[in-house]
C-alpha cells in the first residue's frame, strides 16, 4: 500500500499556480488552471488531478505543444451561440473562458451553446458544467479526447473516452452532477490494475485481436477499452453511440479534430481537442423555486427506494464528490505518495521545487 | 414461429389515421399520429409501432385518459426557449408540434429548447429528432416514461427507460441517428423472451428481491430492468445517471410528472409525461458543407476500423433503420401475425375494421 500525504487545499493550488507561472502562463490563467486541477483531487478524482500536472500540461508547455497564453478567438457569434478557437491554449483556461461566455449569453438568451476547437485536455468535465449552478442554470460540458475506445465490432481504439458532464441545481439537497466517461472505465483504472497486478473484470477491455481480456497489459498494448454497456448482448453499442455523440458535438460541430485524429497528451504535436458547452436558464421554463422543490423531492424519493441485499444507500450523481470536497476542504487533500513524488520530480524539471509540508 | 404479413406503408398509415379519426382525433392530428406510429414499423422498431395502437392510444382515448384534441398551450416563451403544456393530448401530436416550433425558433436564434408537460407516450423518440435533419440542424428528443428501471443499489422500479434520441446530418453518408433507451433493454425485450420461454441474459434485470435473474417473468412481476451498464462493476450507475438526466430535463424542467409519478399507459388516470426537444443550427457554428464533409469522413473512418473475429461490418447509429425504411417503403412493411391480430381486434372495438389486404 502507498502512503497518503495530506496537504491544505489553498497551498496546493498556490503551488500549481507557481508551476504554471514558471512556464510563462499569465498569473490569472495559472490560477484558473490550478483551481481546475486541484478541484479534481478535492472531489476525490485523483486520476484527473495534480498527478497530471507535468505529464499532461507542464511537459507540453515546455515542448511548445501548448501555448501558455491561451489566446481564445471568436470565430462566429450570435445571441445564443458562440464558436471559439482556443488558440492551442491550456484546456482548463480555454474551457473556463468558453463556459463563462456561455453563461453570460444564456443569462440574456435563456440558453446558449459554445463550441471550442484547437484546445487541449481540460481536466474534469464537471468543473465547467458546475459553473452554471450558482446562476440557477443547468450546465453541460462535453469534450473529445485521445482514441482509446473501440466501436462495437471493432478491435482498434478510434474513439475517445469522451465524457458527458451535466450539473443541475437542487434546493436543500446537493445538486445533481453527472460526470461520466462514455467508456466503461477510464484508461487510468486499467493502469491501476496493471500496477497492482490484479486482473480486470471481464468486459472492461479487449486485446489487439479484439477478444475480451482480463489482462490489463493487453488492453494497454494494442488493445482498447469497451464503450459503456460492454459487449453487444449488454448493449455496448449504446455506449459507442454516446462516445460518438460527444465527439460529433465537441469535435465535428466545433471544427476540431475528431475520432482517431485527436492528439495524445504524450505527443509533441498540437492536440486540437474540441469542447461543447451549454447553459440553460431554468427560469425560462418554470419558476426556479418550483423546480428546486421538485429536485429535492425526486432526490429523496430515489434515496428512499428499497435497496438490494447488502446495500443500505442509494447515491445521487455527484454526491460522493461533494462529501469529499467538504471533508478535504476542512481536513486537507489526500495525495498518494506516488503522486507527491511526481510533483517533486515535476518541480525539479520546471525549477519550482515542491516544498509544501504535509499536514 | 409467427407468420409475417406485409402491408403497403401508405395503406397502413391510412388505416391508423381512420382509427384515430373514429376516436374523435381531428384528421390532421390523426395523420401525424399515424405517421409516427407507422414510422416505427417502417424503421424495424415493431415494439413501438402499430402493435401499440390500441393498448397505448386507442384504449386511453376511449377511456378519456387522453384528450383527442391535443390543445397545446404556451406557458412561457422567449426567442430561443419555449415551455408548453400538451393539454393531455396524444403524445405524437403534441411532440410533433413542439419540435416544429423548436425548429422554427432555432432557425432564427441558432438554437432552441422546447419543454412539454402534460403529454402522453410519444412513440419513437428519433422521429422528432429527425425532423431537424432537412433543416441542417441537429435534433434532440428526450422523454420520460413509466417506472420500469431500478437505480443502482435499488430493487424497485422508480425510473423510466427514458430514451435519448439525437439526429445529426451527414453529407453523402446516412445521418447519425441515436435512439436508445437508457436501460439495457426495453421491457418489450423481456416480454419477447417470456413469450418464447427463453431465459434472458444475466444483467438485463432483477427480481423483486433485487437479485439478478434470468427468468423474464421475475423481472415482469415485481422486479425491474437494470440501467445501461448493468451491475456496479460494469458501471451501471452511469446508465442510472443518464436515465435520471433524461427525466430531470423532460420531467422536472418541464414541470411534468417525474420518477415513479409518471403514469402507466394501462392506467385510466392522466400520465403527465414530459418531453424535452432541442434544435441546433449547424451554420451558427461552422459552414454546413465543411461539417458534412467531416461527418462523412468520420463515418468512413469508423467503418474502416479493423473488426473483431466473426464480424465484418461496423454500424453507425440509425444505419440499420434507414436500410429497413428503404426496403419496406419499396416492398411493404412486415408485421408479425400477432400484431395483425391485435389490429383486427382493436378495429372491432373501435368500429373501424382492419380490412387491409396483405401483399
């Protein structure tokens, strides 16, 4: 078992900001990117948090594969629609600006969609969807990503794990926040099993010959993840359809790369990732109070549903993450020692020593 | 094996129209409802076609549970948003009008969302999404439905099979048309297995105790369908999240019934089904020609993906249905003899004899 070290959230954000600033990211942008990255750890999604600081972002900034200035340009605009070019900037900064503008438009028009081309990996999709919550709006955030998933009946990874994130406000209850890869699991889950020498459950992935495998290394080496649903008998073509949908909206509609053209974070070339954001103002459809009262009622009804043997709680999407965030804000963010080691070595490369003291 | 009888599509539509007219549905509305119902059979989705003519619609019109005049009222409107009350009309008629208005709004605003409360079962979700295709728009159609699905860790059906339909135009290739229940399978698939005495695959459903079962009658009698993904290990909570999302958008945002409050077609009381429609005008984001060229390229790339052993073709969503439609328009619509028998007996009840000659 790895050791877990605990850091205060603001100190961790400050470190990540300094790291980005050292790589010529303007301070205001560095703070945005830091907030998004640390948010993942704060919500308990360590796979998408500071562990990727160097491999997904720092390394690419150093190589010139990401432009530190994130100069977002408007391609086309109307009162409810906005098409942006992300200028090959940091995905977090580009996405934050795009969703901010989407919310501004929706505040006037009642709803808005913003597409983005020429961006990069943007971290956790839910971050941007959740920006709509304080405005009493529904937020939607989609992105395409590097090819890792095989279409149904295919044996090669040509689709991304293309996540769907939707945030919907409630009243007294926590908001509904869905943030799901359209594959059964992320590639990170496969890597975790590989590192620990554990087989993966049948259904998660296939080998290079297209056969179901329980050997994680076979998925990683020439194999592919399966879309949500898994094999055709359990309707994996629906997950394939959702992965494709996310790419058609975030890649093709935006004019970004799509399918097997989307860049890999490990490559030196630009990634041309595409995003899709939407904001829907609830009061344009019904009074916000009535909406929130129904949300609370619905959440309570779900939680009161009789349970299967061995389970005593039904969760709403985002609930575990809100509980983590509350806990970690108070008591600090837990990071496995291997994540801390990755920060230490990243800090050495970039010249910003990781000097935080664990709690 | 049941016998299959084949009918010309226009004659079948004409019969369904006459059936609705006899139940006091205005002729123009009857033709809309007939077109939607027969479309399902034409696309090969017999489970949602004329087999339901009496059980879902005729019977409820006769009982006064559906209002034949479908008087749709505007609750709230802005240039890109529209909230409607369906007046407890036929779901197909209400949905057709709602999506027509949504497309009109999107033509001006670049995108639009229309919500509907107080409606009924609307047939195949894809019908309305596909109305956007000739306008070079992306169409989205969601609806909630009677409770049949258990949330993850729950053992009681409190969620609907709540479908997601999205239609996206291509160029030379067929459009992408996703139309998927957010459960692994529809309840109709379970009934088919029950009738034929076949066990269902493990994962499709649970019994009243919340245990996985392969006995279709156990799912039907107090059990529940499982959401897409199935058990937690294969990430069924994602399918649960999608089912809930569809209901939050079509039930809660519209102010309709939601969750276990949504009416069952077999009940005499009003169903208060909710729908959600969106239309997105492609040219507000990028030139339509460039978009369609990328769609074609993407579809061809997917089809050229190396196949798993035993498979020689990768499908795009909607492709099989377009092929069925082309074939059945030319050669007639095939209906199993049990479907024909249901039409004969429905015709007797309503006083509109099913007098079509099979081809």
